[in-house]
């Protein structure tokens, strides 16, 4: 599933580069990868990349599963 989110973000890069907003489908992918990166040593750079782009607004919400997070529930269960 993490591979799917990485591929999705790769496909969406042209949109991400042109816009500062983060639609829910992209937010879900970011949030899920940020959540996983806090628990998986193989994904350490993910938080830094997204944090630089979106000024860390997703990081705390995703990692701590605060209200408003869009981390995929299957990723959270793992």
C-alpha cells in the first residue's frame, strides 16, 4: 500500500509543483506516508520532504492521528 501511495504522489507531482493546496486524495497519501515514516526506518526522508513543501502542517496531525488526519486506516492498523 505504501508503494501505491508513493506511485500516486509521483504521478501527482506536476499538480503538487504548481499548486500549494492539498486535495484530500493527495492529503491521504501524504498523511499515510508520514504516519508510516514515523514507524518505519526505511522512510526517514518522507517527513522532511513533505514538511518542507507543506510547512509541517500534516506532520503532527498524521503522526499522532489527531482529528482531521487523513491517514489510511489500513496503514494505521499495520
